[in-house]
C-alpha cells in the first residue's frame, strides 16, 4: 500500500491496461521507475521515509510546481484557492528588464469564488484582484498571511495554437526518398524547396510534410530511422544541397568538387537505375569531403555576421552538440563508452577537450548553421509559391540514448529507462523504442527550458509542426532497462503545462500544430488537444463506428480539427492496401499472427466494406476493379470530410506499393531506405514526378480547377 501511494504521489501508475482491465505493474518496475525519478524505494524503510516526505510536501504546498494561465481566461484554481491576503509577485521572463508584477488575493473573493451556475471556468469573469500577466514563462512567488511562501513556474499561453488559415491539402513525403537529378544519392533540402515551389504553384498544395530531419547518430551503418536521432535540437547536415552553399562557387579545389559530384551522380544512379538502397553513410562521406573543401573559403562580411548571430542565438546548446560530434569522431558515437571524464559535459576533462577540438567544433557548428539557412530557404520557397502553411516539420518522440542530446541533457532524462508502449491488440509483447524519456520533475524545475528550446528550434522555419505520439505530452510508458516492454509503467507528465508551452511557442512562431494521436489515447486527451488548437491525425482505414456498427464511418462524421490521410509512413501505401499485397509482404517476413488465409479473408472483407461505401457515395465511378481509380476514390472521400487538412502520401500519387517502414522488422526489410517508386517499382525522380500522368490525375481530384475556387482552396 505504501509503495502504491508513493508511486501515485510521483505520477507513476501501478496498474497497466490489459484487455480492458487494469493489470498490476510489478513492484520491481515501480521501484525502478521511482529510482529514475530520484526517489529511493528499494526497502520498506526507504518507502516509509520517502512517503512521509512526499506527503508532508503535498500537505504544505501552497502551489503546484507549475501554474498555467490561459490568456483571456480566469486564473486557475491554484491561484484563486490561495488564502485571502496572499501576495503574488511575478518575475517576467524578459530577464529582469521589466519590473515584477504584484497583486494580492482579495480578502473576500467575488461570488464566493464560485463559477455561477456551474458554467465553464473559461466563461467566468476573473476576480477583481487579478491582473493578467503577458504571454511567457515566468517565475511566480507567493507569500500567504502567517509567513508561508512558495514559488512556481508560471506559464501564460494563448488560448489556442494558430490554425491553418484556410482548409488546404498537401503532400506527405520522406525527404530522403525523393531524389532529383541534382541529389547526392538521397533527397535533400534543395529538393524540398523545389518540391514545395513546384507543387504550390502547379498543384495548389498548401503544405509539404516531411519526416524528422534531426541529426542522426553517425556510424557504420548509421541507424536509418529518422525517429531515433542523436539530436532533436539540430538538423542533420546530410540533408544539405552542397551546390547551394554560397561558398561553393568560390572554392579553389574545383577538381576535388567535380570528382565528388561525379561520385555522387554514380551513387544516385545505383539507387535510381540499379536497384540499390539509399546509402546514408556513402552520402554522408561524400558530402563531408565536400564540406572540408568549402570550409576553406572565407565567409563574406555579411555571411560572417549572420553566422556569428546564429552562434550567439544557439549558445550553449550548439556548443554541446558540436562538441559531442567532435568527440564522437575520436571516441565513437556512444558517449557511454567514452573515457569516464568525457561522459560528463561539464567535467574538467570535457572542458580540456573543448579547447583541443576547437577546429572540429567549429566545423560542426558551421554545418548546423548551413543546414538552418537551407531550412529557411525551403520554407521561403513554399510561402513564395502561395502555400498558406509551407513546410510541416516532424518532432520525434525521443533521442538515441548514446547521442548528443542524451549526453548534453542527461540530467533531464530518466536513467535506465526507455519509452515504449504496453501490450495491445497489435503487439501482444508491448514495445520498447529505446528512447530515454524526459524526467517530468526536472522539466518543471527548469521552467521547461529543454522542451522550450527544442520547440523553438523546430518551429523557426516551419509552417506547422507534427508531434509524433502527441499523447506523450500527458503520459509515457517507461520500460526499465533489462525488462520486457510488458513490464513497464505509465508515468504522468503535467499535460496542461506541456501543452501550454507548446501552444505558446507555436503562437510565437505563427505555426500550426498537428498531433499524431493514433492508437490508444487516454480519455480526455484528444478533447484537451482540440480545445487548444492542436489538430489530430485521422487515417481512413481506422475511421469506423467503433462504438456502434463497426462499419466505416460516413465522411461527415469525421472531426474537423485534423489532418485526414489515407496512410502514413508506418502503414502500407493505399495501392498495396487495396490489393492485399501488404498482407502477402508481412507473411513473407513472418509477421502475421494468424494463418495467411485467415488474414487475407479479413483484409479482403475490410477493403470490400470501404469500396462498398465509396461506391454508394458515388465516389468510385471507375469501378471497384480499377486500382488507380480506387486510390482516387479514397481521396475523394477524404475531401468529403470536414478535415482542415488533407494529406496525400506522395508514393500513393505514383502507385508505389512498398511501405517506407514496416514496424516489427529490422534487417528483414529495408526500412527508411527506399526511393519513391511507381506502380512497377521503378524509382521516380523529382523531375519525372512533376510530369507523371498518374500523379496529375490524382491531384486533379483535390484541386480540379486551378483557375477557380476548388474544393480545398
């Protein structure tokens, strides 16, 4: 009982979902998770001592660790419940440039402090003593009559994140998979800018959503997954278009660059014409050889000033990232295996390494700046093409435990823990994603500084930001090291504070926010996200009347605040779904949990139900036997929904049948290494894509009249 109470006080669940009921979490898991939160629960005595301390702190606490105020709404109960006469002082986040705000809780709260008639708190008038602070993350100090005092982080956020200015459609693409004639073996930021400029002007698209462009962990082979990066704070220079670096035209070693370009062209040819997979390691090697040449070209005064501004703005975060990259060149890409003194980013040994590796640190800082400038160029190209949103960037759930962020921010991450998912109908063993989670207590104590810095970097050149596994703002499944995923536990975060910081930073950037909220979602989370302007994700094949008939939902039943799409990077392309090829693929790889015949029968029945609905709605004039027509019908259906955004998976526009990622596989399938291809499996370049008849036939469904209003404009 004591352990359960202690766990509850620290936000650790002691039961886990299991077939609709709550299965107990093993005590050993609870003890390990509490230990990662800095709470000793290893013995009965330690539990009693920790419980007494936690309960005493809870009884005496005047304020929670974080207080959230939504602009235009009355102050939260944490403030209105303070004793009458309590003095409040708010130190604003501007660094002391403005005097603190002071106010005092009224001795007799108006209307007894109650909301008349049980009305929503957002509709109630604020108390007379309340003076709304400006937007920001501030420090709040209170002193109650009798001398009791407390302090907290105060997050003041707009009532909702910006929404897309109008209903729009766009493309979803894994950038590495889209090669052009100028690519060095994989898609790059030059290709992204060109895709945005072309599709915005020619197809009327309002956005291009890409995979996470976070910095990968270097190595041979590099982990190809964009969702397990070394750093989420800085982009990967492998995405740079080398020839677009201004210094390229002034390099003296032209023969070296020409040879590298020829090697890059040959590398691209093996992918496009010889069936090779995308080889990030080869691309990285070629580009880094080019960067060594370009770095010898002096920056012009204006470029030097811009670079210095970038260094000053990024500060310690970039210094740490660049140092990790330099140390990884010497000691390998897992900091746990470095010499002991270098495992601490603030140790004397690390300080000495900073001095010794200044040149390499300078290289990696310069590459981060170049990548940032090309990200800005891509967003500018998208907006210049008339896109209302432009580039939609993607935030992965976490980082590689051996990478740069895990090294630099190890105090904010839970040691010995990994994020995953509990067992469910699709994975009876649960999942371990190998990503260390944030510590919620450290985030709160820091005023959410690591989280805020992360968001600001990603939003700087984004029209919108997709949050992978957005439910993680509220809770995450922690798996102790060495234990199976099923023996994990949910750990709660201050969801309102995490959401408020997200909304605040999105507001400052003028960017919309999309949440990937597929799968099991805690009750109330989708409603909380929608209220604050965070759009959800709705995938056609999952939209059924689960509470009633179980049949496919009518399009008008879909929610408005979402991105509607037919598939994602973790699901089969629509053509493969319609033909059942995805079942055959999973069978060949040994991934089916039922006999093949049974899986094929169930899949065919599912597809037949959807095709029947599309036919009944008059959306499939081509007939159910026309696979390309059925893909168009699926997108006609998406247009019938009220969704604010409609996304077209780029491989769907070409008839590609291969998924970019097949969950549950590693070496058995070439995850994250396939080029975009046509229905015959032939890779398609950006130049060929622009003239592909099948693509234009599909996109005509979404914007049939480029000279008129169209259904999504």
